[in-house]
C-alpha cells in the first residue's frame, strides 16, 4: 500500500504552492519557497546517496532547529533514508551508544555539536560527519558543498510499512531505546491530529520545541503538507519567542509547559508576546494548574489544546480541546479524549480491562504506533501485549471517555502499602505561594518501604519551612500522601532534553545500594 | 492491518456515549441511544448470520432512509456482510440484474418497495425478503421478529482490505456497475473529510440525501464514530426538511443543489428553514450560480462546502471550503481543492500530465478508491490506468491547485470539430430569466457531426422563444457553442436517484439508429 506515504502529501503541496513560503529560519531570516524546499530536499537525498545512505539506512542529526533539519526529515520521508534525530542533551556515552546501536554511519551536525560528535566518532563507528553552516570545527564533509554537488533525486514511492524514523527516547529511564516508526504510523498520527487541529495554507506554524522530539513531528509533516508556512526557531528562549511572534505572527505552535511558564515569567512579557496564536498546543509534561489558568485568562480567544502521547505513538494519542479548556473545572485535570483512530483502555497488571473511574495502566491501540524498539524484541514484547501498547502511565477513563493521568507507573510511590501518585503531591506543594519548582519522589524507608520526599526550589526572595509546606499540603491531600520531608535546593531541578524533570537522577543518590521495585 | 476498520471507530464511540442519543428517525420520532444502537446492530448481525449471510456475503437494502438503514450499514461495517444499497429509482430490470449480478440472497425492504422487490424476486434469485416496519405486502421474514429472536453478535475485527460495500452506480450511463469498496477506502474517505469538515459529540448531523447514495457515506460512518447525533429524514421534501430543522436544530448536512433549490423555492420558506446549520455541504451535481449566490447571501454565518467526488472514491475527492465561498468570484466556479490524502492530475487521452490551466480528464489517486467494479475486470482496467483513476470528468487545475470542472467527458459535444462543454452552454441558458430548468446535449447532425440542443423547461407563466434564448446566450458564449435549436418541455426533466438530469435518457430518442462516439 502506498497511500499513507509522504510522497502523497508533500508533492501535491509543492505543486499547489510552488512560489509560496515553505519555511523560514527565524534566526537567520532565510526563507525557502515550496519549490526551493523540494529542490533542496531532492539534493539532500542525492547527497545522502553519495554518502552511501540508501532508503533503509540510518543517518543522524545533531543540530539546533533549522531549515536543514526540516529538509533532512523530508528527505527521509521521501525515501532518502531512516532519520535518527539525536537528543541534544545526550551525554557522550549515550551518543556513542545510540549511533552504534542504530548502525548510523553519517551524522549531520552544526557548529554547536561538531566537537561533541567528533569526540565520539570513533567509538560510534561514524564514517561521515557533515557540517551544516560555518564553523572552525571538526567534520569530514561540508553540507553546502555536498548539496551544491548533488543532483536532486526523488526516489520512487515506497511502501507504507517502510521505516522512516528511528528516534531514541530521552534518557529519563535507563539507556535510550530506538523507537522505529514507519511512514504509515507517522502519517496516521498527522491525520488523527488534523481531524481535530486544522491548518491550511493560511496558517503559519512556529516550531519552537526541539526538532529531535516527537512533539515536533506533526508540525514537521502536517504543516508543509497543507501548504502552511513553517517558521523555525533555532533554540527556545523566551525573548526569541516573543520576537518571532511579533515578526511572523504565527498562528499555531506547540510548547511544553516549562516554555510557556518561562515566557510568561519573562520581565519583558506582555500579552502580545504569545498573542498571535489561534491555536496553542501544550504537552509532553504536566501543566501546573496556576499557569494554565493564567494562560486561559490571558488568551480567551486562543484555542488551547493539551496533547497526550509519546514517541512510541509518533506523538499524540489524546487531545484536551478548546471547549474543555474554556469549560474549566474538572476538565482542566484531564489529559483529553482519544483522537479519532485511537482506542484507549485502562488495564490492571493481569491485563484485565478496568471500568470507568478505576485507575490502572493506560493502554492504547492505534495505527500510529512504532514497529518496534530497534533490536530489542524483549522490550518490544513487554510494551505490546495482547495487541495493546502499555504506556507505563497510570490513569483512569471517566464514563465520557476523558482520560485522567495519575502518574507515571514508575514514579508512583508505595508507602506503608498505599499507592501515592507523585504528581498529586507535586500539585499540592506547587500551590504554596513560595514554591517555584517541585519534584516528588519515593526514597527508601525502613518503616514505610518508600517515604514521600518533596524536592523544592523556592522563588527568589521567598521563604518557607518544611513544616509550613507540609501544613499547607494537609489542606489538599490525605495524610498518608503528605511529604515525610522536604529537601530545599538553590539551583533549578535537572531537566531532560524534552524539559521534563529527571526524577531518575533525583532518585539515584537515595537509592544507591537499594533495589527499587517498579511494576 | 486492522487500524482502518470501523470496529476501531464505532466501539469506542459507544463506550464514551452509551446513554447519549445516537440516531433519530424524524418521521417516527424514535431515537436510539448509542448503547441501544450497538445492541440492535449486534442483533442485526445475528439475524444476518441466521439467514446465511457471512462476512463476505452480500445483502441488499431497498427502503427509505431509516434507523434500520443505519443499523444495516453498521452491521456490514462490523463484519456482518457486504451491504448492497439499492438505488430507489432502479427499474425492475435493473433491480433483477443488480441482485443477480451481486449474488444477493437477502434483501431488506419496507412497505414502499416490497411489491417491487417481490416482482423481481425469482428473476433475481432472492431467498429472503425481510420486511422492515408494518405493511400488508409480500415478504418472507419480518425484521422485528428476526431481531427479537437474534442474539447480538459483534464479529472479531477483520482486515482493512475486507470488502464491505457493493454500491451499484446509478443508471445515468448504461447498466449499473457494482462498485466494491473495502473498510480502508471508506474509513480513509471519512478521515480525509474530517480533516476539513469536523464534527464531534456536540454535532447533530441531518441525513436527507438518500442513504443508498455515496454522498451519505461520511455521515453514516463519521457522525456516529464521533459521538454525534444523527437525525434521519426518511424522504426528502422541502416542508419536511424545514420541520426537521426547526425540531432538531441540526448543525451539519449534505444536500444536492436540487434539494436546496426546491427548499428555498417553497412557498413556506423563511431563512429559519435552513437556519440551524453551522456547516452545509452540497454536491453530486452542478450548482446553479444564482442559487449559490442566494444561499450565500442568506446564510453568511453558515460554513458552505462543495464536495466533488464519486461512488468509486467512497464519495469525496475535493472540497471547496467556506473561505472560498465567502471570497466569491472565480472561486464559485471551482470544484475545490483535493482533500488531504488525495492527489489530482489532469491527463490527455494518452495519459500525459497536462500543465495548470489546460483542460483534460480529471484523474485521481487516493486511499479511498474502490477495489474494483464487481465482476468487471475490463471496466476496472479501463478506469485505473498507470495507477490513476480516470473520472470521466473534463476539467483543469489552476496553479493554486483549484479544480475547475468543464463537463463530463461523455457529455462533451463535438460540433464542427470543436469541443463544446455542455455545462457551459447550460450555464448561459440558465441565466435567461424565463428558464427554470435546462439540459444541453449533442444530437446527430449531418452538417456538424453533433449539433448543440438545449432542452428547456420555462418558469410557470413565463414565456420565451428559441430566438430570444439564443440571442441571450450570444452575450455569454462563443458562436460555435450556441444551441442550434431549443426544445421546450412542459414537464420537469427526468432525474436520476441522485437527482442528476438523465442526459442519457434525453439523448436516447435522438440517437436511435446512430452510433455516438465517446472518448
């Protein structure tokens, strides 16, 4: 089958929009038209072929967001190879592992990452390091030269089941695993999203999440396929976002809550700062309720969406839509309802389906799931059981089909025989006016098995004692869920490349010499 | 592959909306909830199995629109059989042919059609005629008894490539051909449509086009799958539509232009008559420009859509959207832009792709096309050539990707060596204030090969001569396109079940003893 392949989306869009703007790098101000974009994508494929990369071979990218990043993605989707987009936070050991595990021989870098890649080149078994842009940094080939010498090639249409993305999931838990996705999964994800969130040639889509992340995928694919103008922010920072909003008036974007929070907390922030969006999607990590309410109050006319999903599902499984955001109340605690094409269920440890209201593991079936974890049949078999993908998230569905997440299964704390969902405790702590950041973890306890610990960063100039914060939480949550202790930190909590708090790193020092059981 | 099957759409919708209204028959006022609907669909499948109909066996329906029609469709889509929805205008000979050609053994009828089906029962080889509703009419089984005795059965999920609809195309050209469609084609059609035209559980979808027609298909599938309330009008008539609009305030509907025209021309019509729709889709036959302008002026807040497609594509290939309708001008002459997932091209007789602006045959590739014409490998091979479906429509694409139709290829008139598109002449004639209805055909002419003839019905009380109408046309179209003669008729032009003028029937008496060459 050939219908759910990117040839069928991008090529008609180019034909219909040849001279219209396809993509702009907001850092350099460079814009390519659709015709220019396709020409550059074709040359990129020619260049990949000249480096020995065929349709099923992997190539990697480690650069800031850029036009070239988009071109490399589209090159892969038109049959130029399997793209391996590297997490910019990967440590050298992780990088070497990921490159070797995937059999990647060609890596595209920019001046920011060339040295790092060079330092692992040998260990990773890389043959070519292609430098995008200028820079006096180690590399083997120059991207501009390569493209100038290459003939544009658009390979024949492949099959829906051709692998096209190998995306290693960020290191929040253990060594990264390669998520292998095919054309069909990526296109169905884009279809499912576009049955809710529409864009067309009048849209301007701002990509500000890192392009290695699954959260960027439907913008990477869906925007250009609809003739939309894609504006690419090389690297998120609040001032840059506000500048881009002013300059390009983007209509659609995806942000993680941390990005929204940082932008709205910036000293130069005014409502115009995020004021051009007709649709704003957030997701990938929990949204603090106070921030969400502030956002909704400030932008009553913007359609606000929450996305829930994961790399393994090419990104989105459920959306909480604008109507629910405007209705407020209990809906603001929901993660949304499944997209058309996605079926959700809640299962217990034996795989029994649980009725509405009962929490268990969130499971899903849909056409947008990965083929497998690359070279990991056991890990693959562990997540796909009886035809259902097991997300590792704990949650429940209500009778109306809304999904409520209670925690990551592995972040759930078992204390004195009771299950405590860390996010619930975090929400309570976060409501204390002095608290800037909080993460709740379980630490070993002889008395309780695990004890609830809250790690807190206070707002600048604010003060609060352990006793005050615990007393505050007592108003919001049951006694057995209260933090047994609070650890105050002066520096920000460690974040993953996707800007999630790295609880694994927070837990590590406490669990040295102990073994933690995770369901 | 099992993702693009209706199990994955309907069953979650039922789980999320069990006690909400699923469907209402506006004639009887009966409403079923989603839970009741699924129970009845399950019993219908049980009943089909008791009559010997398995997953790949055909069963037919010849009834007015009804709840049972929706249940029978959904029974087919959940693995209960292949549904053969019969055109209510089929003549006995056509019916007998269609039933025998398809190998249909079971036909569902209501009191309106029971006698007709009985009259062809033997010739058709029918074994069971199931009567829906009451009536002292010939039948072999009663639907209510059958359902009461049946156990609800929901068969296991099938495959995307399982055939599910065998829809014989209306008799506008030759003997009807069976269009065999699978789950995947029907679901992709619904997906493509829903990437433009959204509905959700807050929508109320009015089905007023006949349910045997492809134009009803995305309402049949997509509405219930999104938790929308489906209101079913048994049989179109203008007064009934206005009553239903008042009573149920439907938000979405599909109408053919004739239905819109008849409703707006009704003596009791007021703007409230079609006033509840947020989205109104028209299609299936050309829209007179004056009517469209009247509709747009009267309903500036309604999103008006034009659909272009055919039974072979499970219905829709292109939409002309609300923005274009509001922009007006040249856009009102367009048939729209291809839906996401659909690729269009214009080809000459040798299959060469033509550049923007040049008219030729409209060709398409998309996941929503039929498997084949049932038992007609040659007819199938004739329409699918080099991977493109050939629509038989003449048209061109502009540089922006808008499709403009000029005619059916077989309605094109070759006169004195020049191609004349009949619709262009019809548009000119229709602008004469005395003209109610017009159809333009080619008739044999020794001098010209074919001569242009306009068949005209005048408005009540209006008068016009042949000379006056031709003189009027001279202001709008080139001399060689002018009608050589006008035939005035007192009675309305013959319409197909889909309310298209039957040009074949108009041409027949003129062409007796002549052979007409069609490209």
